[in-house]
């Protein structure tokens, strides 16, 4: 059985900017002392004794606790999740330990250039988020009273959503009763913040030891996409960057321009973004961006072959058929839409959505994103800013 319990309790819901990282630390403390176990070590020993797994993650908006276990112990694990999430016993010793662990985690991200890119890009388009260095500085401000306040305000019954995947036959009533017994106050379902978005000039994060260019750029549209639209964009991303025969990545690899790059769609509550990222040597950067511009321009002009669309549909159909072999895969499928933007699209509808993908919709969506005038680009490198500016100019249409 796989379980996911999500609260809108992420960093954007910190009561004050100076304790921005508080949600991350609450997540780290989730499997520490609680009503039945004195510390993390004893809880972990009990939780994992039959091979069960648990984890938690934090984002701008979410804190999510997940687990996976053998079917024979599903109710034991559900109980342990309840104890950890609904009956924590926060203490200062564990808080100080986890503040150190979170600081080490984020400091390590400072050496991961892709981790540097995205918070800066979010800032550039108007999202109210700090960068990694700013996040690290807030850790020392967090006290035990702040942890308890954030937990009490955000971890409430009405602010909880969950996904449970597994053998539910004859168990639904028992599961509902177990969840109803969680000791959570009613609370409220928090709204997703709606930032005022804008375009931005390109930004270079200079690193003297960065011998190549790690880049990311995005186009945004100020609305949530429908399921049929997300499948159309997924189809386009596959055509552009999905395989070694794709229009951008495949051609770039064929000509020795780049080892890896990709594109993806992020569909949020208030807006959606079309994101590209990768790494390229400076001497190959202009030819690569010329290739990107050429292929995107073809899309804007409607120059997409039926063969390419049919191949992308065939690939998606194959991924659908192998995509529900485990309870974890099924749970992951539902998590992104349900937790992020409230979409609940049944898995068995996927084939009809794939069949319904039309070239006209793909082209219209690409034009919507690129024509939105909501775009930004950021790069990490030791090159001069002028080169990054020139690369950004080559993405203009």
C-alpha cells in the first residue's frame, strides 16, 4: 500500500519571511518524537522492521508525507503515520539537530547549479520566493515556538488531502474510520498565493569554477491548463526533447552540441509554465540556441508532421500501459494534479486523452506560451554576461 498525506503548509505559508524555511524543518521533524516514541531512532526502527518505507518533502506550497509498505501490515503503518503526523512531540534537541541537517542540505544545493537556477528564475517572473542563500539565513531565526505555531496552523483536517493506493477491497470503511480518528483540529484549506507575473531580462549567476553554461528558460501563461491541454504539451515536449530522434535534443546530440537538455510543463493553480533546461559548452551555446529557435519557430508556424504526432501518441500509450504496475506509480500519477491544482483525472481516461491530441491544439498552446510576454532566462557560468544576453535574444520570436 502506498499513502500520501499532503497539507498546504509549504514555505510560502510561513508566518513571517524571516522564518521562511520553517516548513522544511517541520517536515524533517515529522518522524521524530511523538505520542508513542521518544525519538526518531525508535520510531524508525519500528516503522521499517518489515521493510516499509517512509519519506516527506516540502515545496513552496506543500508538505507531503508518504509511505509504502507490504499489504499485510498496511493498518500498522497507517497507525504509525497517524502518530507521526497528528501527534508529534516537538522538542528543542531534535529541532537543533534538524536545523543543522537542513542547513547542510541547502548548502549542498549551492553546488548544484540546477538548484540555483530555478529559485532565481521564479524571482525573475515575480514569484515571492527567496533564493538558496536567503533561505539558509532564515534557519537560525526559527525557534521551537515557531515550529509549534506553524504546525498547529497548517496541519489541520480541512487543509489535508490524501491518496491511498493498494488493495482497498473491504477496507474502505476501516480506512475512513482510522482517518476520522486523527487528532487534528478542523482549520481551513489555505488558498494558493497568486503572484503578479512579469517578464524579465536574462540573469547570469557567475561561478568562476563553472566551465560550461547551465541554463533554464521559461514561458508562462496566466491560467491553469485543462487535462487535454497538458497532454498536448506533453506530446510537444516529447517531439522536441523526448528521445535521441527528437527535434531539439536528438539533433543537438547528432551534431555534438549538447549532452543533455529537456523541456517540461508545470501546471499550477493560477498559471502554467513551459520550461527548458540543460548544460552546454560555451562554444556550442549559440548553435544550440539557434537550433532551439528554429524548431520552436517551426512549431509556431504549424510545421509539425502527423508522423511525429502519431509517434508521440504511440510512445505515450506505451508509457500508459507500463505506468501502473506498482501502487507507487498509481499514487504518483494522481499526486501532481490533485495536490498541485486540484485536478483529479482518472488513470483509465489517459488513452482517450492521448487519442484526442490534435496538431491545432499543440500549435495554439505553443503560440499562447511564447506570445504571453511572460518569460525569463537564467544561467550559471563563468562566461561574460554578454553571451547570456545574446542567447536570450536568440529566443525572441
